[in-house]
């Protein structure tokens, strides 16, 4: 965060969370104890009625929360489920269409003062909406724990460190859940939702088996305008979805966890082999506007008119429309792998600092590749996802041949399904 109008980026948020967050959680915990002593500790007598999910960052992880949201909707109704997110991460939630638009509270991230003002708006809004239950989907984040308490909700579900050395989050949760690193994140999100109906005194929560987990995700349906826009963009480069097989390369993982990036020369090598193998294939390189220069450099390195750069030229809705035209996407472990799972495109997802056992995209068409080095995963909820690694050998160890073969497998399966 910056006082000078700079955006509040995810890395800065995590830095502040790791340091200033300790004091914030300690002070709010003290305030909570004083409040309980003065007014008495209460609880929502009839269980959750109005539920707020907090998941501020990482749009890919928001996709993994689909089943958790569905469970809440099944319990209390779609109109009684709310979501809190940073504005830049809201688009995927809107595309999933799992909640009413008016039930999503967005924090601005264009400066510290705007963010602080939004905290005040958040406190007022949550009380006006009569939110009685908060489910904190941020693993060991102090900022989200503070927001849960500031919401005024009487029931607050989230991770607690108990006797472990995990990050301190004070005593801001009423339903304190023990983290289980052996569960996929989507399953753990669903368990957090179920904990809202459990006895908070039966610590550590949850002492239950997860009821049948629904891996099916909301299906993205492109609108005609988005399809026309993508068709026109591709036509600028002489590419027609009806005449070309489209393979997407998404080489950048943003600045959240740079260690997740596969070396750019590997993407170049894979791209060259894909085009050499099939003259009817076109490669589309995607990314954000800030990644456009790197994407353009990749296209020039591949050196083919069938390798084109659309980084920064599409909205998220248009990007997913592009997926519906395409056969396979090759991407680092990042949001696009999860976005792709909302469509029928096949995915080759490259994992290194994180593990697909926890964060692998859902869906039958998604294939995760990992070198399986002993140091991996080195980013996790216990270290605020900050790694001491300076050279991600786990990503360097993923061979071009392995990725190319996975792409070929995906293309063959797609052809069989036609």
C-alpha cells in the first residue's frame, strides 16, 4: 500500500499482514475480550442466517471456493450469502454467477486511504446487511481475521494455530479450525463452511468427515459479443477458430509468486515444436496488460506468423470466450489454470513452489505437471507464501519434452471426442 496513489498489490498486502497484522490481531483480540466481559459472550441462537465469505486475493482460489459457496447457498439461500474481495479480483466471481451482484463487497486497491475508507464502509455495510456469520477463506491471514471481527458477525469461522507454530492471528474466531495440509484447498474451503454449524467448543474443529464433495464447477457460457470480439481479434492475425487448432501459452504468473514462472525459453521451445508438428495449429499468448511486452517478446522468439500476442487485449470474460475456441492451455500454476476449468479446454498446468495436491485445478481436462523435488512446496500457509528460494529449480526441472507430450495427449483426446 502507498500513500502516494500507488496500487495496493498482493505482495505488499502480505508483507503488511506478516508484520503490522500481529499488532492488529492482538489489539482486536483484547478489545473482543473486554467487550465479552462487559456485554457478555453471545451467539446466533438459530445458527447462521446471513453468511459472508472473505477471500480478498487470488482469483484462482476463488474458483476453488465454488463448492463452499454452494453449500452455504443450499443452507441459507442465495440471497443470504455474501462475498468480500478486492475489486481487481472480483471479475471471476461475477463470471461464476454464484451470488447476486449486490451481495459482493469490493475493496479498492488504488491507495492506502481508499482502502482504509473501504474498511469503514465495510463495517457499516455488514451491519446494515445483518451479517451474523463470517467464513474466512484466507489461510492464516491476519488482515482477513481482523475484517471478520470488524464485520460485527457473532459467528466467525477461520483457522487457528492452537499449539502449533503457525502464524499468530489472535483470538478473533469463534469457530477455530485446525489446518489440514493433506486436503485439497477446495475441500478445506467446504469444511470451513460446514464448521459454521458445528459446536465451537468441540476444539479443534472440524471433527467430521466431509460430506460428498462436488468437484463440478459452474460452467462458463460465452455471450455473443465476447465471441465476436475474440473472433475479430484472431482475424487480425489471419487465425480462424474453425480452420485452426488454437493452443494457448500463458507464460507469466504475475508478481504474486514469481517463483512459479517456467523459464521463458522453455515456452519458446514448446511453442516452436507445437507449430512444427502441425501446420494447422496457431499459438495465442495471453496475459495481463503489464505482461504484454514479455508476451510479444515470446512471440518474436517463436518467430512464426501463427504465434500471436493477445496479452492485455481481452477482458476476463473475453479470455474465457477464447478458451471455448481453444484446444489446450499451457500455464504456470496461476489463475488461468483455474479459469480454464470453467470451460471445456484441456489444461497443462506447471507446478513447482506449490503443489497440485493442494491447489490443482478441478476438472477432468486438467493435467498437472510437477518435478516433485523434495524442497517443494516451499510456499504455504505457514510462511505467508514467502519463500527463501532464489532459483526455482523445481520449475527448471520440468522438461520441454514432458510439456510437449502432454499437449499432444490433450490434442489427441480432444480429437477423439469430436
